[in-house]
């Protein structure tokens, strides 16, 4: 009985326990890691990753994949930067990229649900399309210039002494959690991913919720692209391309938190936090970049393997 209880704890909280041990280890052995300023920096560093990953989580919840979010973020960042440098109001430089993300998500959703193309192939094609548009607009060069403070405050500003990026990240996580767990829409999104046919037989239009998930993913990516341009004070055609693998890693780790095998907004945030802690701690420790990728990969494999193994044992018992 005690072994079963321990297995349940490991299954449900193993990833969070691992995160806690990693934080303790870095705090003890890496100078400056536990400094308040550095801890705030970690949250700032994962803010954009979390925004993108929360959108991607919606796709996982409905049992779909999206490979286009990073390149949609790049395209949206370029559009936002181009508009703001052309003298357009900040609100226009925010809304237009979000509409672009909406259009990509809607197109992907309709191709998946109405044409019957798999989300993997559809979003891969959308990713290529977004990349082509990005380089067509920019010619492969970055956009630089003086940007208004009203735009820069999105990525660099503070509110009540808290960095705006951290606030935006926390609001995104809270809204995502409420959407999935406290609304009818969230219940239908989960049901669509858990058992599409049974949900459809109960009278729910599952296609609508698959399209919605893909739209949310693309819009979240577009918003992150806008925030990244604001943070950098420039629009780079490849600025968001590095978020692809860390987003997958955060969402994958998130499926090992609380409910094994199920994606969730809180789980994804924990996953993003683990990625941020590892990146920051290993950088401060002087680890070379390729070693960081190796260690992250090993930790992800171990976390998922242990949690999945314990879940199977519990299911057998």
C-alpha cells in the first residue's frame, strides 16, 4: 500500500519534485542563481515561450499538432515592426499581426477538418508559407528604427514594479487554465481530444473545436511575435525560430504534471519553467550550448519515462 501511495505521488508530482531539486542544486552550486534579480530574469526569459506553448497546448488537448507557430511568430513580428516603423499606431501594429495569426489558424483548421489533411502536413505547409512571406517582406534583413514607447512598453515596460512580460505570461496562463477547466468550451475541447467520435455522437461539432484550437495556437504565436519585436526594439525575420523545440519540450513536460499523458495549461507552465531554469542555470554554470541541449533532452526523457512507467503500474493495480 505504501509503495502504491509513493507511486501515485511520483506520478502526479514527479516533474515538480524534479524541478524543485534542480532549483535547489543550482542555488547551492551556481553563484548568482538564487539572486532575486536572476529569478526575475528566468520568468522574463520564459514569458514568450509560455505564451507560445499555451497556444500549442490547445492543439495537443484536441489531439492535433501545429508545426507552424514559430514561423507565424516570425512573420507577425516582422509585420508588427514594419507597421510601427511606418508610423502606424501601436494598436494597429498589434491587431494586424493577430489577424494574420487568426487567418493562418483558420486556414489550417479548415484544411484539417473539411479537406481531411493531417494537421502535421497542413501546419508544415503553413510554416513554409509563413517563412516565404517573411522573407518576401523583409528581403532577409531586419527592420530597425525608432519605436514609440507605447509599443516598447509591451516587451520592456513595468507595471507596479513587475515586468510587463511576466504579467502578460501570468495572465495568459490564468486565462488558458480558466478556458480549459471552467468553461463549456474547454470541456468540449478536452472531450474532442479524448474521444472525438463519442463526443460527436453526443451532439458536439468537434470540427469547430479543432479549428478553434488551431486558431488559438496561431494567434498566441502572433502575439508572442509582437512581444518579441517590442522586447528587441527591432524586427528580425528569424527572431522566433528558436522557440520551436523549447515549446515542444515545455508542452511534453507538461503532460507529466498532475495528469499523466494529458496536456494542461498549468502543466505547460511548469514545463516552460523547467526549461527556463535549466537554460539559465547551465548558462551561469558555464555549460556550452550543446551540453545544455544534451542535458535538457536527458531530463525530458527521464521525466516522461518515469511518469509513464508509474502511470502504467498504477493502471495495472
